[in-house]
C-alpha cells in the first residue's frame, strides 16, 4: 500500500517515493498549479529525488557485495565505503 502524499520522505520505500515523484512531475508539467503550490511540489520532488538516489546507492552497494565463490555458490563480502557512487 503506497504511503500517503506528504508522508515523511525517510519512511518511504524507493517505489513509493518514485511514484510520488512521478505524480509531482506530471502535476508540474500540467502547468495548472498555483505558484506557491508549484514551488512546494518542486521542493518535495527534489527531496524525493535525493531519497531515491540514496536508496539506489544503497542497493548498488549491496549488489556489489555479492560474490561468486570458487565452488559456484554465491555469498557476500564486506565492501569498503569509498564514498564514490560511480557518478
């Protein structure tokens, strides 16, 4: 079940945050918002984008930690945080 609009961003899953961001973009592209509402929506959209980017970075680190062992099984190994997300 998606979180309600204006839910705390930190509490949103990646999918819920992305869905809300898409709704905001459609609303802004429609051009029918009042100026103050558009500014507020843009600010929330920027925060949602940062949240989604952070969630993707976390997922990328988890995937990079998956390794294939010599016997063909998979496992994980800790990664040193380089502070570089490759972007």
